[in-house]
């Protein structure tokens, strides 16, 4: 049985999305996720990053 998770009002993206948003490499984003600097969750081998938090830290309005 698969579980369903509901995420509301949050923009969740991949490491690649976060790297493009911040202008850094995907390897650097992975390292930031691993050491806890970046708010992220790991699902198997894949990191999911809260893009809204990144936008907030960078002072970027809106998004998508």
C-alpha cells in the first residue's frame, strides 16, 4: 500500500532546480543538503529541496 503525502503552499524541487536557482553546482547543493545547511529531505537516493526557503534566503519574490 502506498502512502499519500499532501504538501500545501510549498514549492518542492530537485537538487538541479535548487542549483539553478542559486547559481551553483548540483554537487555543491548535495553537500549543503548532507551537512544540513540547506533545508531538504532525502527519499531513497534523491534529495528534495524547499525552494521557497531558498527564495526567502536570497530575497527573491514569487517564483515558479
